[in-house]
């Protein structure tokens, strides 16, 4: 199976803690626009926002989300983040990593640019790096960890801070593929090219990736905060609120198979790493 370590590039967060009183924790989450996961224009700030707010309500934490440009979030390497830990732990140590959700990514292509390929008039499947040799692939800035590994295989990447920029270049033929989170890609394509939805085809990568709260070593009370968030997450999973949130955003397809099992697997993985 093709393995590429990705990060929701559009799914990056920083948390700052301050105490309003002795009984209540107040947390500020910094995010960039990545609908439908995170957006200041969506109710409850999107799927991720709904999960965060429901966790916080159950945990007794006051939480708010402030949106900032992706470049500013990436430049800050001392804050608390929310995203795929596989990227962040390369540059930063964390006291706590708490998986709260998942995302799935695909290779996207513009069918009209592959008229002579014979297999680009419908969704396709990439199963080997050999299929990407000599191709130019677009992805969000900060989501590729090991550039040299792919360069040695003859795979070229172009990075951008904007998903819209990537899909515009894809349509113009300046990129052969774009790697993007499925739900995010769907929103971008609907916004930019609502009459061309069928022209954007994709190859599922068939693996989940975690979205996690990551509390930095510099974060006071990190263990206490993490315990509260974990308890809140367990509560909204048990009472069904969590599933209702995810199903709302996956309304066009079934609830992702093995979602809760994968989430538990990532939780165990990062708990073991913390114990180490």
C-alpha cells in the first residue's frame, strides 16, 4: 500500500492557556481555514470545532478558536498544536498528544488533462511510487516531511499555503496531481468549479491519519488539561454525540469504517510513546 506521511496542512492549531478563575480553565485554539474541518464561517467552526466544543463542554473547559494564516501557525514551534502528530513531533516535543478525530486523503487529478491516458476518465488507483515518477504533485505547505526521499525517486513536489491555489494549478495542467484531505478537497472544488465536479477524479490512499491535540512541553498544567480532554472525549463518544457530529459531515457517504477503532489505536500509540 502506498504510504505517504501527510499532515492536514490546513488542520494546524496552537493552544494558549490562561485561568479566568480558580475553577475554570480557559483555552484558546489557533486555527487556519480548512472547511469543513475548521472555519470561522461555519456553525461551531466546522466538524473539528464541534468536536472540540463538545469535548470541552463535557470536560468543563472554556474553549474558543481564533483563526490565523497557516504560515504564521507553522512558524510558531513552541505553541500547542492540533493536527497530525507525525509532522509536528519532528520539530517539537510535546507533553501530551490526544487524538480526537481522523482524516482521509487522496490523489486528485483533472480528467481533461489526461485524455490520452486511457484510464483518467474515471476515478483511478495509484498503488506504487513508480507511477508518480516524473510527475509534479501539489500539496499544502508543511505536509511533506522527507523531501529527499521522494526526490530520489524522481517525484517532484510543489507546495502552497492555499488549497485553492493547488486546485487552480491542477486544472490548468501545471500539476499532475494534488494530495488533499477528501472532505477539504470536495469543499474547494465545489467552491471554485461547481459545474466541473465530475472532472476532478481521485485515488483514495485507503488509510486514516490522526488529528490530535498536542500540548507542548512549555504548556503549564498540560497533564491536567489532557486528562480533562480525554475524559470529555470518552463521554461524547459514549453518549453518541461524537458519532452524530462525524455523520453530519459525511452525509454523502457511510460513516467511515473502523473510525472509532482507528481512533483508539492512535490513542494507544501516543500513550505508549509518552510512557517511553
